[in-house]
C-alpha cells in the first residue's frame, strides 16, 4: 500500500523580510528531494484551504475573524512572528487543511505524511512562535469524527514544547499529549501535557532515544490510542540554530522509526507532520527532515 503524501506549493510561498528566521523554502525543498529520490510527482495530494467555520468550531471566533481579516493588533502579530498578509492567511489555511487531510488519509491507508505541519504553539485565542492555528489538535478532532476513532495520541518530538496543543487538549480525556523537548528553550512558560519530558541542553542520541523508548511505553500503557498524530520536528538536530540538543541525523532517523514502530505494534493509523527545523542551510535542513520519509518507508 502506497503511503499518501500531502503537499501544496503554497507551503513555501510567503514573502518574508530578508534574514527572517523562518525557513519557508524547506517545504518545496522536501518535495523536490523526494522527487529526486524517485517519488512520482503525481503521488502528492493537494489540500484545499480549511473552511473558517471549521476553525471557529474549535477556536475563539473573535481571534479567527481578527486574524483572517487583518484586524489583529500589532502586539498579537509580533507574538506570532510573521507580518500579516493575505498570502499568510491562505498559506496557513492550506497548511492546516493539509494536516487534517493527512489525518483522514491515515485512517484510510494506515499511514500518511504532510510536508508541513506541527503548528503546536497556537492556542484557542492567540497565535505564537510562527503558529497561527493549531493543526495537530484539529487533526485529532478530524480523526474523532470517524466512529471507530475515540482516543488519539499526539506525540510531539519538536525541540519546543507543544504548549498550545497541551492547553487545547487539557480537558479532552480522549486526546493524550506527549511532549519530549528542550527544557531550557521556547516556550519559557510550559503547559501541562499528559507526559512532559524536558531534556537538558546538549543531550545526545543515547539519552534521547532511551528517553523516547520509555515515554512511548508509558504512553501506550496509560492510554489505548485508536490513532496517532506525530510531530517530527527536527530542531533537535545538533546543527539546528534554535535547538540546543545534540541529536545526529541518524538519531533523528532512529527516533522516527521508533514512532512508526509503535503504531505498527499497536495496529493503529498514524499521521505525521514535519514540525520545526531552523538551519539556514536549506539543503542540510531538508536532509534531516527527509529522515521522516525514510523511516516511513516512502524512500530508501
């Protein structure tokens, strides 16, 4: 069975100020590298922008309306970290839709991957840290619209804690949040996930992978998921500009394999997104992100 891949060119279409910290080119870079490694261009499935009514069903309608119309105040936009533009809104709506589509395709095919996603710093009524709307939470809710899916496990291995996801899901007994992150890193004010593990600066492969193994075992004992959503952020990498952990490229690959192996063991579908990664060398960054697709068996 062919693993679905979700991509839209708009993922990498956003005019940003020169030297802006967000590596907008990486998404098309991942698509191009997958094609170079033999993935047929026709295999990519294109999402359409998420409907605003779907956003307001779960998020504060005043925030959604102010953000999408450009009426959000400057302080709130600074917290997000992007200048407002209609292009930003279209890109965000499409990226969020891509993760929800990935969740739906995972239920159908057992596994699916988005070439963006992981906007885990967005809360119900404000955005933060390059995140406008929390796609992970919306993807979980999308999965739960299927009668056979009650419990969704969100595994967030981005170097930054999934604070928005933790807060959104805090009253959802049927969404279990696991975050392994850098303790001394953004966000400075952490939220309470169901399992939170903060690692010290400089943590290396052995400690990281051992911690992950224990956390996955604990999560699967505490919670019986019907589906998994995986945020495979690569800002844990040793060369990442914002990460402060020392995880090798091989370590990232082994990490991703462990998560897919858990889904296989439990016999549940898994939807994966690429999360953060902030090397300025886009080719080097793409090489780390591509480990997710290797681990998923999309490429060798």
